[in-house]
C-alpha cells in the first residue's frame, strides 16, 4: 500500500469516527426540565436521571443530585424555562412587550398574545417568524361615532443573546359608524 493512500485511509477513518462521536446525543441533556413540588412546599427544578418504584433521582442545572422519595412529591410538571450555563432561567411570558409599549424582542414563530388596555383597547400579536411579528388592535368605546384601529409589524434582523435590534411601526386608522 502506498504511503499517500494509507494516510488518506487513516484520515477518512478518523473523520468518519469523529462524526459518529459528535452525532451521539447526551440523553440527560435531552430530557425535559421538570419542577418537583414536595409535601413541605419546597421545589426542585431539574432533569430526572433515573427512577425506581420509590425514588426519583434529579440533577439540577448546576449539577446537584437529589434523591427524592416519590411519596414526598405532590406534583411534577415540565417547566418552560431554559438553562444558561448552570443557571435555570424562567421563560419571560411578556418578552416582546413592557407594561404598555413594545421591546426590541419579537415573538417566536407561532407564539401570540391577547391583551386589553384599560378595557377599551384590545390587541393581538402573532409571531410570523422568529424575527417578524404582526399586531393589531382597536378601540371599543360604546356609542362613539369614531373607533380607532391599528395594524403594525416589528422586524428584528439582529438578535444576539442579550441584545435585539428591531424596528417597526403601526398604522392607525379611524372608522366612522354610519
């Protein structure tokens, strides 16, 4: 066998075997995060590593392992947060809005909201993509001859971990009752 051919075979073998190593998933990381509420009112958030008839072994995002007797668990439910480093962060239910106005963050594709401001101003918003959302609303003044409605869009072309650059606008319209 020629030395160049032998070297090519060795490189090909290393490439194929390393891609198999990277293709394997760590099953502990793919398990969902769960919240375990115990009889004493305390909570444990983590991934269930193993389960027997009497105990659940849970690993927290920081790596702490807890063995919890099943008879001490009052509820067990998935959480909607995420892990950044070794810290669990709750999902912000209003990440794209503040008390009244918008932020630079867009809704994720398929997410939406319905809100009512001061009873007379209902609004909806829908994430079209992870970088574009559309919204709209109207006024509901009983007996008013003029009602206001608007449509709007927000685009965030730059989304970096703690920084979103976005722009958008709303088009107000007036509608007269006849």
